């Protein structure tokens, strides 16, 4: 069989790893006893092999099969390859099987382990010994005179027993078909086995949809009578109770009747989101008519086509859209204006038209393959049937407040109007501007507790920001696992709804509250009977577990498409051939969904696999017929082949967002695109001439199609790839185009001008957020680029607005559409009220939820209280895993047990002490554990003093390596006398600063004395407040301060060393007194700047200052336990006029005062967003002025506690640190850095000059 070309067999069962190493020990038995005289050799062997091959094609949806076979009297496994086309006859397949079995292909002997093996033995022949670890599925057939005994040996971890049982039933069914009907086609024996049909009928009987012969508006009127005072509409332009809604709609309905509206007569509604849209819908139904919605964002030509198909009696338009309505050449009313002015027909009677359940209730329009939208009609019965079940399963009740989010272009907006009103729920209608720019605000303002959104839109929201939300229904597309995990612990009823609008209740729903749930698994349809048929022939019913096209049967189906008999014939199926096998009656009607599904053999739920063929795709939750786009695109180009449209995922899109791309074959008119990995000669290089044609084409497409159907990229191809039979090979086209980046694809539309970097904080923020939203590398987002040229769309535009506003940049969706570039968009920024109620916005919520969804072992969710990114200074400390040991001398009586309890209480109280530091992506997260059992031990010092024992212990500990991803807080009590101790406190350097350490000791002894340790704010609150300080104003301050500056290095030459380590040199000197009004810290910085200026010869120097960043407006900020420090830049400039020392001192002190409001912005953050320095630029030197008493003595009753010493293990750095420890009269100056930089003779010279300059600075008076 080596002559077969393009042979691509599908594996069964599918393994998630290479090289099977499992254990096939489970067994199932089956007997084929309807054999009569057919059990003969070798015909039976051949028939069994072909039958097994056909079964494999059925369950893999592949015409090519490969399996191992062991024939009678042969001991070895041979490969069996078959190509089984559905249209071929069984006889042809048997002939092929006979050839394969008699002469197996020697070239496949080294195929390796088969995923399944068929073993055939004669009765009495020696058994073939199974090898449990050879393959996961082995089918043993023993041929007896009047039967075939079948035993399946399988790995139950890989193959579900219920599925395999179905497969064995199918094998028996196919074998019987081969024996009894050898002249039939292969497709003719692929139908479902009787056992599968019986099980399917059992499942379908459990959820048999009931037909409800009621009128939709009568259901709403019942609610109006039952709850007239209950809210029906909460809209931006007004509110209505059910009683008021009924009154307004009745008045309008009477006038509609007078205008000729009646059964099966359409009324178009062209209105923005408003309470009057709902009133108009109810009024049209009361008048006996039917309606459809017109979305004003769609081209007028497309709206005109809808009106031509529906033949409306009139169009109800809002004043805003009156001019557009006049273009439709249909009589119009302006609502509510014409109701108020009396310009509508006079009402002679309140008698409304008689309507029947079979009359049309509404129409919807979807994308059509003929180049025009398809219109379909839903009658009252279809709407009323299954409504109760729909409401129950989706949590819709009289207590629901349903957000009206979906555009009127999308049919889901119809059910979101009608179903809630029929259930007595309230409809919440924000303005379109609010939906675009402030979705969260819209939800909160209207107190919506029931949302139906696409996952793309849901990314704009955070569960922690919405209170009172009860039900969240996701539609249109599967939700990413990380986003799903974010909502699964929110207490919201999380659901997915899937289906076609031609079935008025959608189709299937699934609960998504369980962690790890399969987002493509759905429960039984809400109001329809599901059937799974062959993707190639709807007259063949597929067995359970096999892939097929989903058919829906039931009372909720559409009446069909308007004026489109050919589409009706293709979409609505009448009495398929298999129907007589399941029930005797006929005249049944089925909707062909085009969706590929399979039954779950265990419970009959449905697993969604994708779309049949490539004609219809989903973009942003909307079904789109590619042919409709192609119909309008082809006339735009004069080419030898028609243009093609398909879905592509750009190579650099990490979020895997699909992009509509058009491909235009232009022949060999220009050079071809050279791109790594792409088939040479497939795509043409973009030229200015083609770009102009492509832009013109897009402009014309926008006049004919809604925006979501216009491909943002049009690619020039030399030729379209073809299959061996000469057909368009869409798979190759998609695969090759997906090797191109978004920038490559968009290069055919517009040629990017010279890349322009951001120059202001607003521009920097916008660039950053834009790259995040569009999943683009930051370097590819230039300020000269247009958001939509970069791949943006209306959904991502809303996401951009949301994220920008969270960071303090206030733009609107309308700004994005108007702005020609990101540069002009940044100029739209307006300062808004940024006051946020406490707890309303948590900047770390998304990070925490993503971490919880992807926890590293051995952490579990119930262990974790919180998780958030480390602050910049803290990140540096955590990455070094620095452990510090602080020694305190205790004099007096100490109760070790009581002290242990106090240590545990302090750790329980302060979240920072229960924190570990876990790497996550490119960051380090601070993870707060709910409980940490504190290590505590008492050690006698023996012959040594307690101080000596503690010193030896700490020095030994510093030689060990510990990691910060485990709790490291530890307390040891060393005793050398009844009333003399050394307390050793071990902390990670990333857990405290000097002030926080004093707080820890103070709280420790308060707890020891059974007093309450008061905490107003913990470090997690501090970290969140620091994050909120990253505002455009902060970046603007640092940008202005550092404009045209450079980091100043200390000019010490680096020399090679055997082992790099940190070294320090100290000098204690008398401390001078600074001038009046000047702090010692300022004097230190001016003196250091002067030394740097002398050493470097530059009048403009920049160095770092490590500060205590505790100026935030946070309750109890001064007592927060945690590393509340930060390194910020200090810039000291001298003019050519040589500023006096006094002027320089005041300038530096003023700079510090001005920086206080922005002191929490990290050094690296400033470098990235406020300077043109090289990425990762470090300060050459850092000044630290530690003006606190580190040896303070504290008395607690008869017990005294005094800091003794401390032990650090500082990693070497190429930064020079100047540390100043002042006392009342002296100061200790310490210079620290790597031993590759510092040498004693050079440091001595540096310190000499620094002390000299400091004296000069302080001695100069004004």
C-alpha cells in the first residue's frame, strides 16, 4: 500500500504523550452471533479487519486508518492501512482489505507501537498473549463455527469504558452490514448501532421539549397585571414600572393598529439604547405585528437590504437616527416625539388585532453567503416554548436586573429584552456611551445582577469590583482558563450559553463554576432535541461518542429564512432517512446547525468540537459567513482568481485572538515576500500601489458590511494554494498566513512611518496599555501608529479605555475612533475625579486570581490569604533570598512558653511575617499564607556566653542557602544565666525595614504582656496604595526632573577578583551642624554630589537615594511592618555661574520636598517611563541617611530589651553605597560595594574628600 499518497491516519485512542507506558488491564466482552454461514476463512478475517477500519473512520472522522493486526496462524503484529472513502462500496473496501492482509506493506514494519491492535484467532488456535504495556487498546476476536467472541483489553485511564462499549456495539453493527449488504456504500454501514440509538432515545425522552401555544406579549401582560408596581425598565433616559410600561405600550399599540400594523406585518426599530426601544417592542407585539431591530452602526445599504426583505409597514426611529431612517424609503415615526406632538394617526378604537401563536413575533438577521444578510422569522410559539426552563436554568427571575449590553445588531439583544420581561425581571439600559467607556459604572449604577456577555467583554471586569452580581452568562466564544478561574471563586452563578439564533432559546448551556471544568462541554439543549448526524450526510445518524453535525428538533425553531428557499432547503431538514428507525411518525423538521459535536457516552451531554467546513466562522462571538464578505470583496480587485477570506491567528498574538484576513491573488506582478518558515512564492511583497487599492477596498466594504465583518488586513498573494484535486487549500493558506506577525499582515494596508517613541508620561502609559491589550511587543507600538492599524477593534478599544482609566489616563472609545494616531489619542486625556471608595478597586486582583488558578506545587488555594506583586525595592531583596539575623539582649525573667505564644501572635497579626516570595512569570509575588507555625527554640549557651553562641550560630547560618519561597521567620532564645538571654530574630530582608523592625519588637513585647497590638494598615494595603500612585502626574514629575540627564558612575576602575563579595569601609567622624532650615540629609546629598562632580568633571550628576517612603495618606502608615523603602533619583546641577552652597542646598531640599508626593515610584519604573536612559540603567551610587536610633533600649516591666547586633549576608553589587548613621554628635560613614570595585586606598581618599566637603557645606552660612 506504499502507493498511497497524502496518507494521514488519525490516532485512536489519542495519547497526550509519546511512547505509551501505561497498563491495559481492563476488559469488555461482546458476542457477534448473527453470522449464519458467513463465518469462513479468510473472508471473515477480511470482513473483521474492514469492519474495524470503518469503525475507526467513524470515531476519528478520518478516511485514513492505521492499526496493528494479528492474523490467524501468524504470531506477529502487522500494519494494516486502509483508505475508506464514504462513497466507496463495501465490496471495494473488502478488496482493499484483502490486498493489505495478504501482503502487508513492509515499509511500515518499523511503525512502532500501534495505538490499537486487532487480533484474530481461529477457534482452538493458540492464544495471542497480550502485552499490557504495548498499546492502550487490543481487540481480540476468536472465530467460532457460529459466532465471533470479542474481548477488548484496554487502559481505562485513557479510554472510558462506556465509549469502548459503544465502539464494540458499532463493530458488531458494521460487521453485520458488511456481511448482509456488501454492495452498499461504506457510509451506508456507518450509521448508529441499535444500542446507541436506544441510549440516545432514552436521553432525549428525559428532556422532551413541550410546545407552548401562547403569545409572547400575553406573557408580559400577565406580569404587568401581577406586579404593576415592580420595576420593568431602569434606563439612562427614564424608568418604568410594569404598570407604566403596559400603559405606554398600549397607547402606542393603538396608533400602530390605526396605521395598518397587524399579524405578520413587520415594524422596523431604528433606535439607540433607550427605554423607548422596549416600549416600542411591546407596543408592536400588542398591535399584533412583528418587529426587527436595526442597528444604526451598520451601513445604510445593509439596513436597506433588511427592510427590502422584511417589507415593513413602517420604521420607528429615534430623533437621533431620523436622518438615517429617511434613507430606508419606508414610512417612519419618530419616537417618542411623534407620540407627544399628536402627529400619528388618530385612535378610533382600543380594539387590537387578533393574533395567533403561529404568527411571527420577531425577525433576526445574520450573515449570509449570497452577499446579503439572511432574515429569519420566529413565531410566538417558538418564543413561548421552553421559556420556563430557559429562565430556571439561567437563573432568571423577578429578582433579576438584566443588563442590556448586546448591540441591536446581535440577535441575543432580542431575547435579553423579551425573556426578562416575560419573567417579571427588570431590564437595565445604560446609554451606549456608558457601555463603551464605563461598563463597570453602568453595572453598578443600575444595580444589574444578571449579565450576558462575551468573554472578550468580560475581560474588562473584575469580580471584586461588582457587588450583588448573581448570574453571569457567557455567550459567543469559549472563555480562557485564566479568566474563568478569576470568576469561579466569586460566588456568581457562572454559565455558558451556546447555539444558533434560528433556535429561539439558543441551544445548550453549561455550568462553569467547577474549577477545571471543560469549557466546551454543554448540558442538554434548553428546549430542543439534539441529534448528531454524519458531517457529510445528514441521513446517517452517528453513534454515541463519534463526531458529527448537531441537528436540533423542537418547537423553538425558526419558521425559516425570508424569501430564500434554497437556504431553507440547506438549513432545515425534513424527515431524514434514520428517523424511521427511531419513531414511526414523520413530518418532523430539524435545524442543521453546522456545529460539530459528540455525545459524552456517560451522560449524554454534548462536547463542542468546532464548525463544519470553513464557510462560517465566529469572530468576537458573531457567526459570519465568509462568502458574504468575499461577495463584496471580489469586485474591488480585478484579479484572475476570486479573493478569499479566512481566519488567521498572527504569530505574535499570545492570546490567540483570531483575525479576519482577505487574500487577493495578483499573480507574479511583483516580488514575493521572503519570510522565515513561509512557503516561498506564496505571498507578494506589499507595495504602495496595492496598499492604496486595499484601503479603497476597505472603505467600500465599510459601506456594505458591519464593522465586525470587515477584515482589517488584505494580503496580496502570488497564487492561492491548491489541493491535489485542484481545490482551494484553505488549511495551507491559514497555516502559512499564521506564520506572519500582525505587523506583517497589516503592512499590506498601511506603511508604518518612522517609529516614534513616547515623550510624555501619558504617551508612555498609552503605549504600555496598548501593547498589553493587543498582545504586541512594546517596541512595535509607535506613537505614530493608529490603534486599529495595530489590530484593535471595538472590543479591544473598550478594554483600552478601561485599563487606561484604571491607571489615571482618561480617554473615551469615541476618542479612539477619532484619533489618527496614538499620539493624538494621548492628547485626548482629561483629568477626571479619581476618588475611589475604599475597597472599590484592587489593582492586584487579576494577578492574584491568575496565580491562584495556576498554583505551583505544593501550595493549595486554602493556604493562601492574598498574593500580589512585590514592590520594586522588595523585588530586588526577594530575588537575592537575603536572610538577616537580629540579636536582642534581654535582661530579667523570661517565660519561654509565653514568649513563644507572643511570637506566634505577632506573626498571626502581621501579614508580611506570613509571606513567602514566589517567582511568577517575570515577576516575584508576595504570597501571604493564612497560617504559619513559627519555629521557636530555647538553647542553653553551654560554656559560651549567650552572645558568643548567638554570633557563632548566625555566622554559620549565613553560609547556608535558603530560598524565599518558604516561610523563614524564626525565633531563638539563647540563655547563659537565669535572667540573661539573647533573642535571635530571623527575617527575610524583603520583609521589613528599620521602622518596621521596631514595630515588630514593640508588638512582640505587647503580646508577651497580653496587650493588644494595634494595626491600622498592613503591608498589603501599603503595596496597593503604592501601585495607585503610578499616575501620569508622577511620571511627569520625574520626567521633567530627569530630562536630558545621565546616570553618574563612581569612577572606580573594576579589577578581576578570585571571589566577588561585598566589602565595606567605615569612618566615624564628628558631625557638623547644617545651616538653618537645611536637614542633615540634604547636606549629605549636596556634599556627595560635589564629590561626584569633582571626580567626573560633570556639573550635572544623578545618583540614588534610599528613602523611607511613608508619606502616603494611609492610616497608621508610620507603623506599617514591611519594607517601606524605595530608591529614587537625586539630580544636582550647577550652572556655569557656580551656584553658592546655600542656593544649592535649598535647591536640593526643594527637590526632595517636591518629590515626596511621588516617592513610591520605583527606580526602574522611572527609568522605563520617564527617561531616555538605557534599559536597566542602575544608579552609580546610592546615599542612605539612617536617622534612627538602632540601639534603642526598651523596658517592659522588670524586663529590658536592647538591640545588640545584626548579621547580614549582602550580595555583591556594582553600585556604590554611602551609608550614614548619625548620632547626636558623631556619624558613622560606610562605603559599601563589590570588592571588584572598592579598594581601601581609593575609599580613604573618597571619604577624606567627602568629609571635607560636608564640613564646608555645613559651615557656609547664607
